[in-house]
């Protein structure tokens, strides 16, 4: 299926939940925040959230650091 991820068309397997889709797309779920179809989705809901054709994800990677 095709999803829109951070403005780009990306392909992943059918029948995945959000957490599985993130892994397949190369993200580490514990290090990202996801806006799913316009709503920031709490991490605890990811395993129960099905991902379907044409869903729109904005994935922000959390980067640690300091000076």
C-alpha cells in the first residue's frame, strides 16, 4: 500500500498497525512522534491503529544532544 510520509509517497505492506508500519519504513518507534492523518497519536494507541492506503503520517525523530 502507499502512504504519504513527511510529504513523500512511501510503500509498505498491507495489514500493518502503525507501530509495525513505522518499523518497516525504517523508524525506531521509541524515538519518534507521529501525527496520523492530522492528529498526534499517543504512542500507546499505535499497536491498535491500523494503517490503510492513503493514510498521511508526519514523523518527527527525537534527537538527543547537548552542549
